[in-house]
């Protein structure tokens, strides 16, 4: 931004300011304006500044984004993206959310273009002599700088009317887009209107403007809730295609619901500081599910939430670099980094916990109170606690503040006593030792929901707010040493729970006989898998969960199990011949009949969302030498080889089956795949299948041949590196890859695509079973001129160290368990 003219306007006249004297700091992103005389307190001054800037190509500030009509050159649309701190790149302002202003916008543009801003267009005056127009827009409500927007381009729109009015006048919704994309605009409009009506009715608050537009752009990073006109990237929305799965449609509607929610939660009431961003994103992420369910008849909101979003927040909040939900934001970089899974997912989890504890209607009433009191103003977490507190005798701040201001989550240890109706509870922090900033003395007020096998439908609710306690089980049914206890029934709150060996065994019996609810089974899976990774549990405990779930019919539980069993297999495969042989067979035995399950899923309406788990299932079946899968792979091989053109509705799965067949043929398979790749007359689909298949080679000779072929000059573009990246990720190639890297180091050094080379080498190093071997591999590469950045090196060694520690801890136990289960 460049300043060319400035003045202070007062009732007494104008005071000229010299832009050359302005002190601009690129570091603090501020400008200081020296004054020629002292300002008088209480007097009104207006600062007028003339400035200019360039329309950039990056996605910050005011920039241009393109689309490409058929057989034409790229065309451009100018748009803003100002969250969190990019408004200062576009116009001089106090760029923080608690400084609100009324914005008056005028845009000069070519006559053939449409111009848009936050509020409705009130005039458009064009001059034929210049071909330029001046578009003026109605003043905005008081709002934060990051919500300002202006858009210029060749645009079409679809329009509809909501069933709400403003001052007796209808509220119109439009969805703009680039020419040729109008059907997608119509499809989005249908859901945008329904989302708008849902929030107007649910939050019982009048939308304060006469229009709510959206715009769909070919290229845009995610979505942005500019007040009055939401911007969407096209790839985040789906069109009205009958082939789309319910999960894809649901996710599209959730995004529309999320951005629409912000017009109340975030725009009408904005945060005082970026530190409280969870109030915007977390609450919007929570309420979007109810909005989506009101539009699409899908699965239960709670189930979908726990199967999908909840697990990602748990994972992210266990990482070393995780931070409390509310933490100090000092710089623009801090603000930008805050926009991640913690603020969205953990913020939604806190909202979900508030709903579980107080009830949905209670939480909504508190939210409405919060929005009403702070409309057109700013608020923080304390303001929400205060609003909720008006509807309960519970001290909301004391109970829930730790959940948003502490790192990680509570971990509850549950153990039995001599009295079967009394259990011990102890709370600590999870993860327990990974973070140097761990607040070891944090004590949460944890809302518990207790149930037992003697009365699984009865839930006793209490708050656990001390370090250690004993709880009496309130149940009219029989309680004895075989009773299972669940202290977080229905994932009532966000803690991790570790049960004593006896109580854990009883819970597994409950899973096996079906008395434990599917949501609680999900919690047991998620918790115990993380306990393995953090040294709090054994891999064999997870195997026992797998065995207990052998009759489970939920596809979502199946997905969770497959993904985690596959990760365990990745760590152990190649560490010992016996484990490598038995582990896939164990997985196959206890995850239903996986061959039949995979066939069921391909006809499921959510098939596409389960494709990753299906692919991992096939690989486990292959490693277990499942005869059904081997037979299918042979049939797919014949269909591919004996048809000039191969098409299938199951291309990703068929590609794996073809690869399994190629791998089984060893050198003959390599020769087939390499010939396909070098034949210019063969279809691109077959070439992709052949390229994939070379990543499945398992025998020494085929791996060596594939390595040399991938590094040769016979392949186009980066096909060779794609093959090597696939090959190094192949479980059965680990021991041979180490030799090939050493043998071909000079050829690897010549790879031009350094990013793909690094991707390959990272997996190569992570595959070592000991930290000594991993460090040795890094030193070998360094001695040959291949180095890593410090941060990357630290990451590699951290992963290698964790894996080595994990194998050292559980190796003998896993080997013995597999032998006892499958052989003895």
C-alpha cells in the first residue's frame, strides 16, 4: 500500500499532512502519522487518506482469482480475503476484531463487470465516454475490518427469496458465480435459503440486512463469511450430481450451514480478540450439524459427529505443538496459525459438552441471550459463561473455563474397590509427559455420565472436580465383580478414560454381547489406541478390542478399526517374520469377513467416504493371502490385459487388485507393468494402473528391477518418483529398499524434483526399526550430499524414536499374543 495524500478535516478547516513523513513499519504493520500541531481533546477530526496498491495474485488482501472458459484464455475476478489480519493490506484501518466501524463502499469498474460488496447496491452510474461505472452500496452495520469485502468481475447469479422479511420487505439471497457455472449456483442457492431460514428461526433473531449473497469461485481457499456475501471455493461445494454420496452432500450442506451461522455467530457478535476465536468457529461448527440435519435427512447428528469430527480434534489436541483453545495471540502469524483444527474441532467439542451437560434447549437459550446482549458489539468467553449462567445455578465459568484455557484433556483412571458399587476415580492431564509446557496441576470440573451393565439405560450425572474421589454407583440392578462401568456414557464430555484391567475386561464383554452402545465403543477404540502411542497401554489391549468387535455391524466402527489395525501393521510388519505372517491374518480373522464387508461397502451410499478404509482392507487381505481376494485380483488382471479399453466404477479398488496380481507374478509381473508404461498406444487408465502396480512389488528381484526402472530416463515427468514413493510405502518392501537406496545413491542425487525425493526419503528413514539405524541412514545421505532442514530432521528422528520405543515396548508381547491366539 502506498500513500500519496492525507489531511485532517475539522470544522475550522483542513490540515495538510505530508505522506513522505509517514513512518511505516513492515514488522509491526503500522503507519505513524506525524502531526504539525497538537490535537484538542473533545474536538472531532476526520482523517482522509489517498492511497493505492496493486491487485495481487496471492490469496491475501485484495487479489485476483481466475477461471478459464472452454478454449479461451484465463479470465479474472477481483475479490478480497481479509481474515484474520489482511484488511491492513487493502486500506488503512485499525485491523483488530474489537474495533468495529460502519463501512461506506463505492467501486469504480468497467461497465461490463458486476461489482459486489457487503450491503445492497443503491446506485450504479455509468459514463458512456469512459465505459466506467461507479457502484455505491448501502452502509454496512457496525462490523470488524476482516468482514469487509468487494468483488468485481463478469458474474452470473441465481436468486431466491427467504420467508423472513426486514422492515416488511423481503430478504433476497443470490448466489453469484463465473459464466457457465449457473447450475451449481442454483444448487447452492437451495441450501443457502434453507440454512438462512433455519438460523432465523432457531436463533430467534432478525438478520439485519436486506440481502445475503454467496459467490462460488473456481479457485478460493475454503470459504469466508464476509457479512452479506459468503465466498466459496468451488472444490468445497458439490454440484447436483446423482452419483454423489450422502456423505459428500452432507459435507457440502454443513459448509453452507457453517458460513451462514457466522452471520449471527461472529458477524453480529464478534470476538474481542483473536484469542477467543473458538466462540466464532467452535459454536458455528457445533450448530452447523443441526442446520444440516434440518436440510438433509441423514444419519443421527451425534453419531456422525463422533464418527467424524470428534476423533480429529482428539488427535490434534494430543500433539506436542497443540495449544489451549484460548491462548494469547500476539502477532499476525499467531492469528493466522490459530485457524486450525483445535479452534474448529475442540471449540465444537466444548459446545457439544455444554449441550450434553445442560441440554440442547438450555444451550440455545444461553446462546440467544449472548447474541442479543452483544449484538453489533464484541464479546469473549466470559460473556458466554455469564449468559449461560443466567439459566442455571451452576457456576459456568468455574466449571468450564479450564476446558478452553488448558492444554490437552483430562485423563481419568477408573479402578474397582472391594465394594462392587464403589469405584475409584483419579484425574490427570493427557498427554501425560510429551509437552514441556504441561500444566501438571490442572484440575478440570468433568461432567460425568455413569452407566453400568446392570442398567445400561440409566445414566447418573455428576461433576468430578477434585484430583481423586470415590463414586457410589446408583443402580437398582445387580452389581457384582462382572459388572461393566462406563463413566463417560455417550461421550458426555471430552476426557480420556483408562480402566483397570478387570474393568476393561468387563467392558470388552459388554462390547461383545452388544450391551455397550456403539458411541461408547468408539470412545474405547479412540482412547485405547492413543494409550498405546503414549506408553499408557499395550498393543495387545487393542487386539482384545478388535476381538470383542468381531460381531459389530457398524461400518463406522469397522472403519476406525481398519485404519488403526493398518497403522499397527505398518509399524510391526518386517520387524519379525512370524509377526509379519500372523498380524494380517489376525486382523482378517477378527474384523468380520473382510472380503464380504468390502463388497457390502462398495454398494453403500457413503462408499466414497470409506474408500481409504476399503483400500487398506484389501491390502490386509492380500498380506494375509486371502484366497477370495487373490482370486478377484486374477480376474481383474485378465480383464485389464485382454481389453483394449478398461473402465470400471471401482477404478481405485480394481487398481489395487490388478497390483496384487502383478506383485504375485514377480519378475513376470514387473515385465508386464513396465511394458504397459512404455507403450504409447496403451490408454492412460491402464498406464496409471501399471504405475500403481509397481509400488506393490514384494520380492527382491522385482524391487531391484522396479528401482532401476524408476530411476531410468525411460519414464516421463515424475512417474519414476511416484513409483518409488509408492514402493517405499509398501509394507513388504522395507528390507529390500534399504539396500536399493545405498546401491542407487548417485542416481537419487540427480533427481530434479527435490520435494518428491524428500517425500521418498522421509518414509525410507521412518521405516527403520531402531533409532540407531535411522540416524545412520541420515548420516549416509548427508555424506553423499543429501541434507534435510533442521525442522525436517528433528521430525524424522522424532518419528523414528517413537517407533523404536514402541516396538521395544510391545514387540515380545505382540509376538506371544499372536502365536497364542492363532497357533497354540
